[in-house]
C-alpha cells in the first residue's frame, strides 16, 4: 500500500454542534433538536483524514492547556497522527467552532481561533528537519496568515508539494496565492478571493481562471454536489458521486486530505475522483472528525462505481 508522508500545519478546534430543522436567519432564534461536542478544526480534520486514509501524518498546531486540548490530542493519536509538533498554550483556550447543522445537511459556522492564533512563524523553524521528507504539506487559513506563508516558503525551498485549503472565506494575500502549489477553495472561498459568485461549473471555471490571473499555479475548486474542477496545465472536471447527505461539516477537509494522499500517486482524474469519494463519504456521517473515512471504505466505494481505487 502506498503510504505518503503528509504534514498538516493548521487549526485544532472543538466543535459545539447544534442540530436544527435549518440554520437560523439573522436575528432569529429557533429550537434545536440535538447537541454534541466533537473534535474539529480544518487542520486537525485534515490530519485525521490523512491518517485514516493510510498516510504517515504529522500535525503542527496549538491547543489550550485544557480538557478540549486533551480531547484533540487523544483523537489525533488514535488516528495514527504524530503530534510531536502540537504545542499547548497555557494562556489561551483551545479553539472552538459553533456549528448549526440543518436537516438538509448544510451548516453555518462561527470560529473562535483562541490558541490557533498562537501558531507563529517562529514555530515553523522547528519543522525544518522534517520538511524535506514530506510528500505534501497541507495548510488552511484558520491560523495566522504570516505563519501560512512561512510554511509555504520552507516547503517551496524543500521542493515539497503544498496544498492550501482556502478556508474560511476571506481575502487572501496574493503572496499566498502565488506560493501555493495547489490552491483549493470551495465556492464561497473562491468568491471571497475573486468577487465571482459561483452557482455552476462554468462560474467555477471563471473563478479558477481569475485565480490563475492572480498568480495561482494550479487550482482545484471544491464544488460540493457539483464535484470538483482542476485548472492548471490542463482542465479536468469530475462530477460528484451521489450520496445521502447527513452533514457537510468537514467534507471539504476529507477531500483535501485525499487529494494530498493521491496527487502524486495516481493520474489526475483518478486522484480527483478519490478526493470526491472521500468528501462524499464524509458528508454521509454527522460530525467533523468522526466523519473522516478510512481508505478501505473509500476504495470500496470507488470500486462499486467502476472507478480506480488508491492502492
């Protein structure tokens, strides 16, 4: 079995999840149906996903010196993730995300970074010996952007593939857009960067080309129920797989982790299909890290549909 080495530098949160008939409108209160506390954060989600997909995974980030931080460490370790570079901040609590999930599986999220803000460029220096042995580095935008850029610089110097998951939606410095080997936004994130609303594959194509105009080298657009679109040396569109959606939280993180695992090991279309399958399966399970699928499950899903498995 191919076991890529993946480094994830990013956020670790605890998700406080309320289930409701739908997410409330501004100023509205509604009655929820359920509540649970689960481990999340885009960085930690992607690390857990990569570990379950069979990668040798390393996670660098920061949690508080609290029970939520202990939860994160336990979940990451259980997924086989090396947490040597996960530090604790005694002055800040572990990051949290307040999530509402509607009956249609869609969600709205408020993130409070807290300890994630303590992942500083000086921490990146500790990754220098580890970096050259990596096959890919995953980054997101829930930690300080100067830290993201410092990791991109180090990975670029080492010739390591970098994938920037451009979430949460915000205006991203052009330096990060240029330095990422692969920039991977979803529809709202791409709109925040380009000003182009996305409701179709053609809209996504225009947004991806706009990002290329801003200096991106390669773009992988995450389009949810519309699949994904690659724009770079060529263009590849892969439709989504039909699944019964329960909760879309972290489906994009499963996609990004799968993309990193398969990108250099499979033909482009097959790697994109593997990522679509991982993201689709994640959407069939409630919660962030609990929904990250295992490699054998993704491969079985692909084989049932006549697609190439990631061996």
